[in-house]
C-alpha cells in the first residue's frame, strides 16, 4: 500500500482554452451530422448500375448507423504532437471519424495513434513515417454534445506532468456503481493500456487483484483485436467468445459490449458452452463439490472432494481420454472391412476393398492428424480420400462415387465408432479402473481417488445431470469424438479469440481444450489467484496454464482501482494471510471508515444489525447496495426475514437471476466479479468463515472486496479476527 497522503480533488476552475475547445467540439458535431446526413441520402449513393447503387446505399447506411451513437460524445481527449517539425492536434474518441472538408477528424482509441493518449512515453517511432514527440495530453469531458471540463494531463509548456491523469481517475472512481460494467476507454491507466495492447498472437494471462480492472481490460483487448490494424491477427466479433464463471456476471458484463462495438460477441459460461457443444442443452449442471465445501464441516471429506475434482481437471486427462478411445476404436475395427462395387463411366467391374489392416492405418493417420472435427469425421474424410485414390476417380465423378459409398461407409463407421455419447463414454471411463490405467499416466492412488465418492451425501437432481467437475472430461470426449470449436452451421471452425474471466477457476484440462478450439496465441486469461473460490477446478499456479498455452506471458496489474483506501487495506490484510497480496497497491482515494456492527445475540440474531447497516449506507447516499452472504440458502432466508425489519432486499440466489441495481442480497459465489457502491458482509465471523482454513479466508476476501465506497461488517457477538 502507498504511504502517501490521499489525493484531494482540487476545486475546479475553468480552463483558459475552454472556449476554444468548446468551439472545436461544436464544429466536430456539425461535421459528423453532415456526414451522417450524406450517408443516409440514398440519392447520393450512385453507382454504375442499380445493383451497385443499392450496395453503396446499404454500406453508407451501415456507416451512418455506426457513427450516430458517437455524435453526443465525439471524443474524450486530445494530443498535441510534433512530427517532422510540424505541430498538430489529434482528437481521440471511441470511433474514428474523418472530416474530409475540415479540421474535425477523430482517431480511434484502439488505433496505434490512439495508444499515445494512454502511454507515459513522450516520443514514438511509427511503423511508417517520421518519429514524433508528445507536446500535450488533454482530457476533455464531453456529454450530450457539450464540453463540461478540460484537464491537462501533460503539457511541456507548463512543467510537464500536471497530475491531471490521477485527478481524472479519482473523479471517475468517486462515481457510484451501475447495474452493468462500464467501459474505461477514457481513463485507461498506462499499465492497463500496456496489458490490453500486448502483442496480438501471444496468449496473455493477466493477474490482478480485486478491482484492478481485469475483466474490463479483457473486453477492451477484445475490441482492440477487432481493429483492422491487427492485420492477420484481426478478430471478427462474431467469431469471438468470452467465458465468465456464472450467468449473473455474464449478464452484468455483457452490457459493456455495445459501447465497444462488440455487438455479436458470445458472452457465456463454460458450462453453457459445453452443454451446447454436447447437444444437451437441457442437461442440468450441478456443482456438488462447491455445495460440500460450503456446507460440510468434515475437513477430511472436503479435502478428498477437492483432490478428486482437481484430478478430473488435470491436463493429463486429455491423453487418458485419447488412449481410452484408441483402445476402444482399434478393438471395434478388428475383423471389419469394406467391399463395395462402384460404377464409373467407361469402366466396369470396379470394387473398393479395404481390409481391417487398411482401416487400422487410416485410424492411425486420423489420430496423428488430431482433426478439429473429431475422429469420426476425420476418419471418414481419410477413408473417402483413400477410396478415390485407389479407384483413380476423375475429379468430375468424385461426388457421384462418394454418394455410392455413403451408406456402406456410414454403416462401417457405426460399427467402429459405436453409438455412444461423450457423457456416457466419460462415465464408462471413470467407472473402469482398467480403462483409467491403460495410458500409464495415472498412478494407482490417483485411480483409486477417481473411484472414490466423497460427494455421496450431496443430493443429485432427478433429471439428467452432470457435475461441473466432470464437464471438461466430457468436453474432451466430445473434442475427440465429434469435434470442438465454433459451430458455423454444421461445420466447426476455430474461434478468432477467446477471453476467460476469473481464469483461476478454470481447469488445466479446459485450457488444453480451448487451445484446440482457438487460433494459436489468441487466448486472454484474466484472474486473481487470491480469489480462487473454485480452486478445486482451477490451476495451482499460472505455470500450469502456461504449460497448456505455448508462449503465454503473465502480466501483473499492480494497482487496484475499485475501492477506497480503507476497503483496499482491509482486503489486503485478509489476502496477506495466504501470502499473495504483497504487491497490491490501491489508489489514494480516501473514503468512509469501515462500519462495524456487532451486538450480543438476541431473538432476531443479526437482522436488526443488517437493517441498520442498510439504512446507514442509504443515508450515506448509496443506492446500489449488496448484502453478501456465504451461502445461497442464507441469502434466501435473510431476504425474507429482513422484510420484518422494513428492509426489502432482492435475492439473487441462482444464475437465472439478473442484477438490475438497487438493494440485493446474494451469496459470495455469485457476488464475485460484481461491484457495488456499498456492500455489507453478513455473518462476518470465524464461525461462518473458518479462520483455520485458507479456502474460508478466500471467501471472506471476496466478500469484503465488493464495495466501491462504503463497507459494513455485521456479526453477532464478535467479528472475524482478520477484520476486527
């Protein structure tokens, strides 16, 4: 933590250039409106013929629709630069605009030039052209086509660094939370900008504490990847995917997409993506390991469940699955063959004959190719290619021959790749110690661990279900049997780019599968090892992730921006008990003292304390308030009971609920990733968060780090020793 005195915002005085900048803004808005009017006038979009005119008109309307939302705020900053002896001022905004008839052009924030606004460097050498020097950086607060404030961030004529960047940041951080994630295009800090623009084509793991902006940076990096300046690494929004740990957070975060022109990006959860790929959308996904960890006080059983879940997500399981399928398929093709008469023009008596030895060779080649579309489709493609080659089929007759062979080949594939699903095949593998041992990758004690059932006391749904810890293994089966990737009609293709939020909670096996399903080097992982609530699924270290993503680089965000100094210091104190928070530094933003509510046990328990904490937060001016509980059942129970104390908190206890603002009560498992103007930690004591267990301290850390401005800690009798 910084030892400097907290920064106090100075009283605002109008900037000497305010009128000049206001006039320039007015001119830019007028130029944009003229351009939009021109694009929307179809009579001006004339081509050589009617079809060309229609195409040009449609393209012009698209351009107008893309530019229109940005007229109310054409830009948010400017750069005065000196290049080859000439000075010019560049305006930086969320959308590029070229004023062909005047000086009112705007460069996009995600362009190479736009990057200069965020950097601390004062000189640059472009890929083409002369070197340049930054003379001034200026923040321009614009809303509804009006200039509100001018702040110089750097001015070489007035002493260089003005401290304006920190001033602007603090103003933004003082704002209340919203019901959705906000973009930070206007206030990207230099270290965030560097992480966001890490060279395209390199896998990136961004480690940052709660509130460091990881998730937001991930979305901004995705937007940056879609810029045409990325060249061969440019990503198409519709070919990108963002994985988030639950649907509550996915809905909260996805609201940022329109502001970043990422309308068609798929934001989902690993479970939803997996069951969709498996074709089992109605399959209910449970997390019985989490249920046990949150409810069972037997540490031996908890440790066993943890170890088994970790093993199910071990990257070695990919080769365990592969070996199992090789054994199964080679056994199935013994004695199989294909003998089929084929008709070709001008040739008689043609017969295609493939023995089981031929089929074995084709299967070996299929496994060696490891096709994206899976072994069955890959085997069929190689078999058909072999048939066409042996029969010397002319190009113009290939389709006819393949049609003749379609039925017998399909029958043969049915015998080799016997009718089964990834779900049943996974359970067959896990139920067989002999099948688990074939690869030689698992030790005897590990096989015994997989055969154990520490979750026997946790209820299962009556309908078809799968546990979240089994899903990566089922996905591995799907990858080899039916393929993995982005579904485009009936075909599969690799994703252009994948972003993983809360990356510390995804198994190494899932990383290995995503590496297969994505262009090489196009995975961005965002996480915090301090917040590993689902560590039974996640990696033990980032090195385990790097092993699955060749060339992956780990970047660390050293500052946290979410909370006041008081809240950040409290969180760091908790996280320091597991020795990974030593370098966390908060912004010097002073705030209210932590509010502690403790009283002797009474007939209503902690309910009067919670109600009082809510009213105090509301009196302090906060409207988006969260009461954070340890379990979903606690949130449901307290939500109902608090109504008797004139406190109506909307419960969010399942992934089907959506956060829309106001007063909510939710478990820590669904609160992670969300932020609120004020947060209240219910039952913040050692009985609820066992001080002797690292996992429980992690839960407490997450609970206490949700608030932007105001934090209340509530307990009957005594608070947890780490937060007293």
